[in-house]
């Protein structure tokens, strides 16, 4: 749930809750869109993280081990009954979100349809995938369509807003777990911050796949200027290099998706052994499915 990759279904379930129990410390400005989205009931946080005391207090804080507290609560909940009305409501939220995602996959686009590409990519990757993602609008396509089947299978820096994280992170995961499928999802602005690390991938012989979502912009900032600043766009558009020649210079396989129907060759490259760079060319005005209402409230 929350800004930077949450689903509308999770957000609405959170808002509709009679009580939210937070285990740890992830009740912050990111998960609540700057504390604009809060549940109708109480929030109780069980955490020993000292940072919780420095945040706006929209919750009751219990200074205890979340693991131990959950163990004790589970022992007490043996006779708990299922709330069928609640489950039906959450199922409705999920259906609504699923319809939004399906419509995004089917829609016509001027350039590549990133929702369609990531839906197809999800079906082609092995279940043992490890995905790393940095920060930017591009990572929402991965959040929306790529399923993760293992703990630690998605590496991201959402709460820190860290651009430049994705490529170094995938190098680390591929060194730690050789033989698994390692995918880096990066935007063009982000990749250019750490593009030299492709040389490290080649030199170390790492089997890393890079999906570059290229909209020739710092898109989060660009969209804020369009939606909130009267369209006054300033210093958020980029003049990128030819990424096919860049891939050739580093010695990695390359494919490009620039329109619906181009996905086949790119997916083949991403399924073959060895490092690869696939460029997905998208319209900078394309907005992935998200909770746009609360996203705009957070950005005010």
C-alpha cells in the first residue's frame, strides 16, 4: 500500500479498517501518502525502532518485539471468527484493481505499452526471480505486474526515494545468488547515474538482465510540473544517448520495444544466457495505474 508502488485495493482496505496493527515501523509518510490516507479506526504500532518516536503520532505505540507480540496474539486468536462481509468488501477492491490493470494492458499507446510488456515479462521469467528497482514512475509497472515468489525477491528503495539504486543492487544480488534470474528495472534518468556499472557486470561475467524504461525525462518531476505547476516544464526533459550503441560499447545484448508487438524479440533476449539490455520506449505522458488522488495530495 502507499505511495510509489502500492495497489488501490490495499489502500482502500487500509482506509476501511476498524483497526490497523503495524508490526515494525512502516507506518510513515510513504505508506500513508504524507499522512493524508488514514484508516477510519485506530492504529496500533508494535515496534522497537527509535525512529517511530520522531514521527507524527497518528498511532498508539507499544515498545515491544513485533515477533514476540505476534506470537502471543496468534495464541489468543484461536477462536476468532472470519468476517465474511469484510472479505467480500476486500474481494471487491481486488476486482476493481484487477480491472484497472487489465484495461491498462489492453489500451492503445503511441509508443510501447509498458503495462503490456511487464505483464508478458512476468509470464516469461522463472519463479526464482530476483528483481531490483530504483525510484521513478517506471518502477510502478514492475510493482503492478511482476509477481514475487520468495522472501527478498524484490529489492527496492521506495521509502528512501533513492535513484541509482537498481543497477548496483542487482550486481549485489547476482554475486550473492549466482545461478538465479536477476532483473534490474531502471528508468533512463536513473540508469545514466550508474551506467558505468554495466562494465562491472561484463567484467565479472554476471548474468544480469536490465529493462530500461525510457521516457526521455525525470518523469516524476515532469508529471508534477504538468499536473501541479500549470504545465511549466523546466529542466526535467533529457537528451539521452543511443542506448543500442551504448549496449554495443559495453558488449551486452540489446533489444528495443518501441510499439505494441515488439515484445517478442525483447523477451527472447531476456530469456537467453548472458547480460542484456532491453529498452522499452514509452510516452512521457503515460501514467501507470495508481492511486492518483492520494498521490497528488502527497505532492502538494
